[in-house]
């Protein structure tokens, strides 16, 4: 009886260790992805502001723009 419960304990511990290790590696890959994203955002944010043309259809995210216009009453 004691060996049967020991086998279950070893199986449960092995499964738990595998799950925890996979979660740890997932966190490391997520960290690399977030650092890369933050680096891209900082690169675009630190560029000089550009004048936004009136007919512009493409706007880059996290980029500084200068716009010209007036309010309509």
C-alpha cells in the first residue's frame, strides 16, 4: 500500500515540476517579447516630430506628429 501512494506522489510531483518549469519558460519568453516591444516604442517616441500631411492615410503608432488646422465654429 505504501509503494502505491509513493508512486502517486512521485507522479504528482513530476507533473507539478513540469508545469512550473513550463510556466517559468513562458514568463521568460514573455519578458523578451515585452522588452522588444518597449524598445520599439521608445525608438519611435524618441524620433523627431514630423508634419502630418492632410491626405495622410498611414499614421505610425507611438510617433510624434505636428498637425495644422483650425476649429470650426
